[in-house]
C-alpha cells in the first residue's frame, strides 16, 4: 500500500499477506489483482482496533474516496454491525478533480458509525449546531430596533394630515408597518447569505423581535390520526373554527393547548386559513446532519506557513465541524492515520 502508516514493515507485510516464508510475494501495485485484497487486509485490523478503542457512546467518522468506498462499507458492517451504521454522507468539495480520465469526482464519502447505537442516541445523537444561528439572531435584533422609529410612509403621512389623526392613534399601525418592512429586508438578507436550508427557513421576525419559521401542523403519516387529533382551533379574532388538516393535527390536544398558551400557533387573517406552528430559532439551535455537506476550502496556506508538506490534507475547519457533531464538550479524538 503506497501510504506510510509508520507500521513495523515486517508485521505489515505479514498482515497484508505479502510475505510467505520470509519472502515477499506481492509488489502490491494498483494494477495487481491483489490490490483490493491487500488494502482490505491492511484496513481490517485497524478498524477492529478502532472499535475496541471507542467508548460505548463513541462514534467513528471515515473519509473515503471513490476507489474503496464500497469495500470499506463491507468492512464496517462486518466489524461494527449494520445496526450501528449511522449513515453515509457526501462531502462536496466544490471542485472536481482536474486530472480525471473518467468522471471528475468532486466528493468523498463520509461514513458515520457508532460503537453502540443506543448509547450514542442516549448521549444526544447526531445533530449539529446551526452554524449561522447567532448571526441570524444578531441581524434580527439590529433590524428590530427600528420598529416604531422609522419615518412614516408617504401614504400614511397623507392620511394623518387629511383626517387630522393623532400620533397616538397611528402608533399601532406604524409599528405593524415597520415590522412588515423590516421582515421584507430580513427575508432578502437571508436569501443572499448562502445559509443551509435549515437556517434559511428562519426568515421571519415576530412582534417581540424573535426569529421564527412557519411549519405545518398536519399529521405527518398517511394513516389517519386518532380522533382527538381533529379538535378544531378557534380563530382569536372571529372566534370561529379554523380548518383541520385532512389527516388530523400533528400533536395531541394537550400539546396543542400548550402551543396556544405560549403563542406558538400562527393564525391567518381570518378562520378560513389553516393555522401553522411557529418554530423559534432560539429554541431550535441545532439541526439534523444532511447527507450532503459542502466545504470547498483548503489548508494550503496554513501548511505552507507551518513548513509541513502533506498530501491531500483534510481541512482543519471541516474536521472541527465533523468532530463537533459527535463531541459537544470534552473527549478524546484520534486520527489513527
């Protein structure tokens, strides 16, 4: 195998089946029919040892390119068991290989494997902090201070003069107009930032200055919900029943009442619109890990500054992001290659 793992060469050759009776029997070139066998023989003991080193709630992340991803999946399933494979993600490097003779790959596969799936889930599972959540909340606060302080639109000014309205009379409308204006600005800003889909959805600011998104409260399965999931919600202004989703609400009555009490149900202008759930960003600072993870940076400048030559390095920031998914606070991280 062309990489150097600082292994005892005699032990390595024996492990990979390249020595018989003290004589080397394989050059282990990629053209050799034994290439994949040799690679698997090299990987198997390392993955076995990696599993033994992991804590019960630990997780292993494997980077692999297109050459051996199918083979390493088979090894992982054999050593860790299918039930402990958390999934395979794709690292989109944003730049296809320039020397490709066939498909120009611009991705690697990332396997996420738990030592013990139930222990890992108990610890918190695999979620990541929304990277730009704090930036989004800060932008909303910056805009919200303008509510009630902006200059009145020309049409409203004309109405005030024509009907001789007092400032106090106009104040509630002025606040609502300001809120609509900053929401338009906030929504445009969100669209232009290149955030993840989970972050981009939080594109609205409420009357308290909190960032939120609007989510359906419909029963998610194709089967019909229990009967008590069909109790209608009354519109706060008209007092009439709002439409209930065809298969019922997502939540039981107790949860629906709790959402109403905490002002987390969004009603339309009247009872003809189906209510939706208000998801506050401050209460949802983490998100599920998507199967495609984009990162196009490199550490060429960093390695040059350090004077360390290194082929195909994994970018430090990208590694930090991956580690943070599996490790929130303290722990031990090992890259055994």
